[in-house]
C-alpha cells in the first residue's frame, strides 16, 4: 500500500493505460479521481460510461474512487476536476495525465482543426490540469506529476500533430522539474506502449508506426512477446514514479512499454566543429559531411 492516504487524479482513465494506472493506484491505497470525458478517439462525443465502469471496478475490489467527466482541454473544466478531488477527498497529491486523442494525417494533408484539436487535448490539457493543481501541491510542498509522452515524438509519420504534442510533454517535465524541485514536486514524462485502442485504430498501411507504438519494436536487441503488449504493463512503472520513494526521480523521460523500462538520456551535443572566425559555405561543405553528419557506428549490444 505504497500510496496509502494519497489522493490522485488520472486524466483519460476510462480505458487503456489510464485505467490500468487508476486501478493500481487504488490498489496501492490512493483515493482516485477517475477523469474521462468518454470521447471518441478523435475527441468527438462524450459519455460517462467509461469512467463509471473503472470506478465500479475499483470500488468493487475494495478501492476508493469517484468518476469525473470534465474535458481537460478547457481551463475552467480542469478547475472543476481539482475541486472534485478537494470536495470528495480533501486535496491532491498525484496527477497523472494520460488523456489524449488522435487525428492522424500527413502534414501536407492536415487541416488547422486537426492540428489544433490534438494540441488542445494533449498539450493545453497538460497545462490546464497542472496549473490548477499546483497551488495545492506548492502549498503542501509535495506532489507527483507524470505526463504521458510518446515514442512517436522521436519516430513517426502521419502524426505531426500528435508527435509534437507528445514530445512537448518532455519539455514540460524538464522545465517543470527545475521550477518545482524546491517545493518537493517531481515531474516526469513516460514513453508508454501497449496495444491500446489508439494503436488498433492505425491503418494497416502504417505498419511500421503501429509496430513502434504497440511495443513490438526491438528494444536493446530483443523483440517483446505479444503478452507484454497489454497496456496494463505500464501501470506499475508509472505508479512507482508517483510514490514517495521516487522523490529522487524528476525531469526524466522513462520508457515503460512492455516488460522493459528504459531511462532516456538528456539531449547533449554529440559532435562539434569550431572555428575562431566566421564560417564560409565552402568550409561547411567540406567539413560537415565528415565531421557532423558522418554515420554513427553501430554500438548495439545483443545479449543472449
């Protein structure tokens, strides 16, 4: 019961990775606000059913949870999510932002609404819920914030809106961790994986993308078995980041897909060229191909 007495909000907890996180948090003793607007994958529509089913399951198994149906793309609505936690449980200690939508399209075919709606839910949603939660966390000098990013931010096609929004979670985690350290608040981003309904919706014509997102992709030379693709496999690793024992982990990007867990390095310069005067195009044409853009050697280690 590592979260005994803690109060958690999980956005997008009506299914997939979010529901697994909410259920495990409750099992570990947290009182959980299960937030989900019940929308379709593209963000349209709404329903209370998905959040209600997760709450019913948690309470049936001896946990404590309430449902909340507010949309996170609206700042005022996010204030009501925080108020629900305050009114029912008396505070908030943990925030896990898993809510998201998809509107996949090649960038040359994407319209403004398809771009805006994905960023409104993922990126604006992260700001909206964090901003509303922080006065309480700062006041009590304690908090755990976990944001779901995505490996698609590093390698994907047909998802410029989703990839941009998800990689922005990394920026929030990096910057937020520095700002909030003195208040005892950690902020981390995770690259999750699993065969969720989002992955299932990707057309067969995008097999490489589906493979990356589902977790089948090779990690450290190993192909994950199919049973590891259950999105619930992310839960324990995400929940650990929300415990008191994880106080020394902040500003990090951690991959949680399948049965693996990987820490991603910060971006650092890997190659450098220097001159004590201004560069000319001719000098750059000569040096860049052999100094900056030369292919990296294959350093992959395969363990038997």
